[in-house]
C-alpha cells in the first residue's frame, strides 16, 4: 500500500498543499487505499441541516433534483461540500478495509458499523446510487464508498439503539457536548432553534448544567416545535419567534430576564441572518456559541462591533472531547428525549 499523510493531503488534487476541507477537489478513487486509510461501505449520508435546507430549496423540494444536485457536487469535488453553505454532514457505513499502517492500532475491524464524526466536506466520497431521500430528517440512503483518514474520528454504532437514531444524534453531537462545557450552575441560557434536533439535546444538557438556580429559555420557529419542547419540560420558558428579527426577540428576552439578559446563547438554526439576535440577547460578559453552519462570522463580528457588544463568540466546532459519549448518554438517561428522537428520526 502507498504511504498516506495523516491529514489526507495525499488525496488533495487541487489546489495542492491545502488540507482536504478547503480543497476544491479530492481524489475519490476507492480501488486502492493508502496505508493509513479506512475504506467505508457507505449506507447513509446525514447531510447537515443548513446544507440540506439550501439544496432542498434550490431543488424546489423535488427529490430527483435533490439527487442530481448531490451527485453533481460529488462529481465535481470528490466529496460532498455544499458550494453555497460550505458544509457537509456525516455518514453511516460499514468498515470494508483497513490500511496496513492502522492494523492493530485502532479499535476497529472489518464489518464494524460506524458513524464518521468528521465532515463530509473533507471526506473522499463516491456515490454509485442514491436509493432514498428522507427530506424530513436530512438523510440520504446510498450505495457508495468513502475514506476516513488516520486523523479522522468516528463512533461505533451502539447495540442498544437503532442505527438511524444513533446517526441523528451523533450528527449534532458537538452542540450538546459544548453546552455541557459552557453552561455553569445559575446561568441564564438561551437556545435559538431549540425545537430542532441539536436544540432539544442542548436544552436538556443546559438545564442539567444550569440547575435549579439557572434559567433555560427555548426559542422555536414553529408552533409544532414549540409545543413539543414545552411538553418535554427541559426549559423554564419556551416561545415561538422569527430569529431573523433581532429587536422583537431582544424585547422578549429583556422581559423574561428582567433586563439581565443571557449568560450563554447557543445558536442551532439552519437559516442565515440570526447572528444579531444571538448577540443582542447576550450580556456583555456573556458567551455566544454559533453551532449553526448558516452563520456568517463576518456578520457576527462586525455586527457585535456595531452595537458595542463585548460578548465572547465561539465558532461552532462540531468536535469536543467525549462528544459522542455525552450525546448518546442523553438518549439513554432521558426516556422522554429518546421517545421524541425515535418518533422523529428513527
């Protein structure tokens, strides 16, 4: 086997010298793998929410057009990086082959079912056939192959839950795990996009960390998601609003916090132009975590400057140590949360 670079530089076609994520094109030839690669027989792509929403809107909701757009992205780039959002997603598959340099050094064997915890925007991918598109949960079943680099992270699919349930949770594992790190006892926390997949997990984790002396506020988009979150009971207050309208949301948060505003704001939405809502609702000494891949960090940085806000802003890194374990444990320890996730995603 040929010797590969730890970070996958050997798969970059253009421009040479850059890492796989910002690269314009990757080598997705799966006939021969490098000595430090894992070949995966792909079953399902879990496209990230911002990316799938954009593709679906571009296709007018037509599944054949969605498939055509996805196939075109992979044909041009050798990976699935949405050219509009710049984001990808992750995948579920079965280990087909392990490079010689990794044999005995990783806890994987041929036949293991895994979810990759690195973005499709940097993963060499070949799609042979699109079998089904489940637009309601952003999942696409395919026949295809993918490469996981030596530096790539993954999670074995657990035996105690359906694979689609685990995949849905692992797709957003960074958000609740970061919430666990950022929220302290007594904090007032605002979750924007609280009724979605990552939002519900964050609400549960935020309430656990903020405790009885803290306050968790959930902002949802639709009446359905608002009602669902209210029934789950993770938040002290849940309301429905348009997160792209910062002044209206600001007034509501001022009312709920009696002018104190939020210590931590976590943005999980899949649409653009919610940066200023996040910033204005957070106190000057507070922190905003932008998990959303629809975030414009230019708008966030310049917008905060423009309103004289001294908030600390964190880029939505989808990885933090232990994120898979933390997220799957939430589903294990909270029966209500698992029930909702099973109904919606499994």
